[in-house]
């Protein structure tokens, strides 16, 4: 096993151009059903790593297991 620091970043963007992310004071972001959402996630480290999202869902709470939930990515 290796050692080192990992920096994870997750951004939500306002449009498909990915030019303007929402700022912290704009959360929570309100969307309606069938609206497109634009996400970016990354990891920085001294190792050659890749991030792959298998599952992503929106919940009302902080827990992954909160109900209700809305799947964003399934079996990615």
C-alpha cells in the first residue's frame, strides 16, 4: 500500500459549458424533474489515479441510505 495525500473535488455547474460552477452560498440547488445537471469530480494525488463513479444519488439527508432518494448514476 502507498501513502500520500488525496484531494477530492466535486463541482456542480450551471450549464453544459462547464464554465461556471455553483458557489457554496447557492446551495442547495433547486432543479425540477428531467432537468439536466452537470457534475465534475476529480482526485489529486502524487499517484496516477482515476476516479470512476459507479453510483450517485440525491438524498434529502447526508446518508447514502436516506429516503427518499433519486438515482443520478446507476451501474456506471
